[in-house]
C-alpha cells in the first residue's frame, strides 16, 4: 500500500471524488520569513505530514492528475522532498518572487499544452478540502472562465477583497495595499485558490502587469481582465476554517489543532472509541480499525495500524507500530518503529519495544526493553527484562521461542536464542543460547550469616558512642 491508501484521513474518505479531472499549480516560492526556520515553510508538518503533502494529496483526491509545485531556487530541501515523496509532481523554479501571477505563469509554462481546468493552490494552506477543490474545477467544466474561492471573515485585513457589482457579480479583486477605505470595509475576501479554464489561462496570464502598490504581478488581476473581456466569472464560498494560511508557528499550531479535530472525528465516525478525544493525538498516515478503544493522553504517530478490538490505555506512545486484534497496550507503553504485535498480545506499563515481533498471546507486562527481537506465541517476559541488543557498534537479535518464560530482571545478551518452552531463572545474564524446554539461570550463590543483622547493628552503635 502506498501512503495515499494508508492515510487515515483519506482512507476514511475512501473513494476519489468522481468529478472533473484538473491540473494543479501549487505556489510555494514565498520566503516564509515569519516561521523563523531553516526548513522551507510548506515542509513543516501537521498531523505528521508536510503541509505541502496535504495540499498535493487533497488535490489528487479531488481529481488532479497532474501537479506542478513552484519553489524558489533557495529551497533545495523542497525539491528533494518532492522528488522523494511525490515523484509524479513537476517542479518549476521561480528565480525571483515577483508575485502570485508571475509564479502561476511559470507553472503554466512548465505544464504547457494541458486542456483541462487549472487550479491554483498555495503550499501554506493545508486545510483546504477536496470537496471545495472539486467544486472549483466543476465551475470551469460548467462554463466559467475563472472561478475564485472566497470566504466571509470578521477580520479581512491582509486579504484581497472580492468586489461585486449591483447585481452581485464578481468584477474584481482588490488587494489590501491597493484598496480604498470603502473597499477595505468589504468582508468577503479572496482565499487565494483560483480555477481557470485552459484558454483563459493562456491569454489572461500574458496580460498581467505589475503597476500596483506592491510592484507585483497579481494573480487576482485576472478577475478584472476577465471582466473587461466579458468572460464568465464565478465564485464559490468556503468556510474560513479550511482556509487558514500558515505564516507563523502560532498559525501552525492552530492548523494542527484543526487537523487533529478532523482526524479524531474521522476515527470516531469509523467506529473507534476515543475517551477524551481532545487529549489523543493522531497521525494522518495511521489506520485505526473499528472497535479500537484509545484512552486519554495517547499519541499515535507515523504509520501505525491498530487492528480491531485493540485497547490502548492511557499515556502510551505508538510510532510506526502494527498492533494486532484485541491486543492490550499500556498504560505508559512505548511502541517504537518496527513493532509488530500479533493478536491478544499484552504490552504493559513502562515497556519499550523497537523492531520487535510479538506473536499471538505473548506478554511483556512490566518495565522492559525489547528491541531487535522475535518473541514466540504465548511467551511470557518478566518485569525488568532487557534485550541487550547493542554493543556500541552493531545491533544483534534476540529470539525467544513459543511459550518460553523469562524470569524477572533478566539480561538477554544478543545474539542469543531461547528455545520454545525454555525457562530462564530470575536475575540471570544470559549470553549463550538455551535449548527448548531447558531451564537456565546465572546467579551468584546466596550467603546467609545467622544473626548477622544484629551483630552489624551492634558494631555500628558501638562506633557512635
Ligand atoms: C494572496 C492573494 C490575496 C488573498 C491571499 C489569501 C494575490 C495577489 N493575493 O495574498 O488576494 O486574499 O493570498 O491568503 O494573489 N508565492 C509564490 N511566488 C511569489 C509570491 C507568492 O510562489 O512570487 C506563493 C507563496 O509562497 C504563497 C502564495 O503564493 O504560498 C501566496 O503568496 P502570499 O505572498 O502569501 O500572498 P498574499 O499577499 O497573502
Ligand atoms: Mg499570504
């Protein structure tokens, strides 16, 4: 399965929207200065996934078969990321940030010759939904030359204002820097997303000029150009919540909060019980099946698969882990990447697992580290067991057979194999493999001095006097 299929959010939404096929231009060449980050802004993550990937996957889900991301020449990290994670996406470089219209022109040149609707999206607006994008593309299929996405807001400052005529038709978008006081009072604003017919993209983008307050080529000027040419201008209205643009770390936290709400909602609608959902953090790439119960203060990160009937108790942290049916995890468990748990496995408090396979019914209930290990069905690992998998240079594997019993406070020095049904005595340091059904222990002999406690105390008291 690829990440698109395993993504919890898109998996929940299952099928592609059966709408218009369109081409996406994703503008992401801005500097993102307010993030104060060495990382390109669209690569910052929400729900464990880069904002850019949210935009790309949402567009693909809505029916975009071709995509082009516009980046700056200084964002090598973004080029590498797109080539590794979205190999079907084209990349166009905008040498100087001369405005959204200029960036769109560069994408259009890179994607020459397409004849389906074009959607212009921003790399820092990750919450936009596929339903909204599909509506925009449909407007073009239904005959509009240009379709703008707007929303009503109580605080329009900074946004382009949607200017309508007496009949309520959109005739222009006025940028904040160019707006009169009367225009600034308009509360219907431009979200940034725009849909264009391929014909109008060919002619309109060529007509853009930069004679405005910011000296930029504004994409938004396409509306006035379409109006003077008597073309059909449409606009759609969306909810402000899905149009949050991320410019700062504060915005990033707001976007994360909004996305977490969506992921929790999707999980609950799919039959997952979230006890105190607001304290549970989910990742977009995790799949959580029906009848899983997740208790408060739990983090499900990366690509987890939590299967039907599993119970994740409070304060557990799971990352890239596969949890079997009816398994019981935690409280206070940590499942690290490469953990694969069979049915009805139990991982209890303060147990850490990494690259560890537990077959059906195996248990590690207390205070253990199990890494680079294979644990057979119904094996029982006692409190304080450590797989000593690392010598400072290399990692080694521990194999524990079916039904084996590892006594408490045991160090298993890998590479080592404990056979099926073998028993390890508590407190052992096991360096040699143990055959099936053998009992092995290492233990310093216990010495008892009769009355030794009393004589020790008497000696101490005599010294104090
Ligand atoms: C833009 C819109 C404004 C709208 C607002 C919504 C224009 C002229 N204005 O303004 O009407 O209300 O978005 O958030 O379109 N970018 C490039 N190259 C450039 C300039 C920008 O790739 O030369 C990218 C940025 O990385 C960003 C997006 O385009 O992803 C938007 O640019 P930004 O500068 O944030 O536009 P706004 O001034 O917010
Ligand atoms: Mg902006």
